C-alpha cells in the first residue's frame, strides 16, 4: 500500500511535470505568434503610420494605375538572355564566382519606368536593365540598374513623397506642377535629377544605353578585404539620339532590339567603380566623382529576346539583395526598401495571374 508521504511527493512531481508541459506548450504556441507579430510590424500592419512596402507599392499603383499581372513599376519591358564573360580582373575585389574567368548564364529584362504596360516606349526618359546571373556552383546574383547618373532621392520616404506628388490630377491626367514643386522644395536633393530630365536626350535604343546600379554595394575578396563599389553596364553599341519617327512609334524600343539581336549579339562592359574615402555610400542621389578607380570585370553578351508575357524573365523578382558570396548590401536605405517593395509587387502580380488562370478554367 502506498504511503501518504509518497503519494504527496508523487503529486508534487506530477504537478511540476504538468507545469513544465504547460510551459513547453506555451512556448510552442508563442513562437509562431511572435513571428506573425514581427512580420506584421515589418510590413506595417501594426503601425499604420509607418512606411511599409505595401505603402510604396500602393502609391505606385496610383501613379501608374492597376494592371493585373504586371509589375508595379517598369511594367513594360522585354525579356532577354545571354551570358556574362568574366575576365578575372575583379576577382581581386570579390570572391563571387561571376568575377572569375568563366562564362555565367544570364536572364534579363529591359524596360521603361512607370506602371503602365501600355505606355509608349518614348513616354518616359528612364530605362532599366535587370539581370539574373546563375553560376555553375549555384551562386545567384540579381541586379536592377537604371539609365540614370543618380537617383531622385536618398531615402524610401523621399521616394514615397515623390510618387505621391506625381499622382495624376483627375482633371488633366498629369501630375500637378505645384505638387511637384512642393516636393522639390521638401527634397532639394531631387533638383539635379529634374535638371537631368530636362536636358537629357534619349537614345534610339536600349542597346546603346548605359545602366547604373545607383546604390552602393560591398565586395569582399578571398582574403576578407572589403571595398564599397557601384557598378554599371557600359554599352559597346554606339549611341544615336531618338528621332521623331521613333518617338511616334509606341514599340520602337522593342522592335529595334529584336532587329539588332537578329543581326548578332549585343554587348556591355561591366565596370565596378570603387568609392573614395569621403564618397557617400548611403545616398544614391549623389554621384561619385568621375576620377574614381574603375575595374572592368567582364562583358555581358545578350543573344536573344522574348516577349515578357511568356518569356523566361516573367517570373523573376529582380530583388537587388539576392547576392552571391562576395557581394553584400551597403548602408544605403533604398536597398532594403527596394527589396521589400519588389517582393510585395511580385506577390500581387503572381496572385493576380493565379486568379486569372482559375477564372479561365471555370
């Protein structure tokens, strides 16, 4: 027969075990709840006044309109493919595979800025090049570049303010000049960009544009030495100004590129520019001096194109923070904002595409 003392001790032991079990259950339940809370905070769900990726994408939809299944910015473009021929010169700066003496497959996209996939090719002065490099070892590098010397603003809030000021007036279908002027007063760093827009003469081809990372990145070599760089794709194709006839054709960029590729590959040199001691690494609105050290890392060779509706670039999110070993993000605040906004845009358009397919199947 069990003694009363033993029974009491067993009861205490059982109680302690029960509390331990309850604590474990509480921890298991709390972990996913905490993760949800953190995601909610990161995306602004718990702090409505906080700048979030969805806010950035929402304002892009107001400036360019909502076009289901398309990217919220740079919506009109063309898929391209080819390879990058590394020459090994940048391997002293970065241990990334792409900078070795080897050939890396590339899937890319050439586009114009704006959220309207039906806009004429000459509607905006800003053009872009996005690339995905995939090395044999599995390393991946994605980069989005623009044919600009510098960005409009230095911060995500500045970009939100710019897009808000650019929302078309319902009466005119164009941005309100007074709001644009108020934005420039609030963000004086944007004045060089607007001056560039007024003076820049667009080229007649995507093939002859130079595309710049604008944001700074860090590169690290095999010895652990780190430098800060910006990069650009420098066109080997001669540049000619856009003609009136070309500007009147809403598809002149796409037609031109397809015709050029039918005649042979198109090439760009990848040039890394090293930051000087006092060059800003966290402000894409400021260009670095032209005399900075430059290293040509190799040649991008584009050999084919596809329409974006069913092309191989359609489902690629060109997140600028998908980087290989040897390249990392800098302290530029625009990088994390771009990454998060690209994800939000990607999720929206892929969800819309899935809904459209389900509707077509009914």
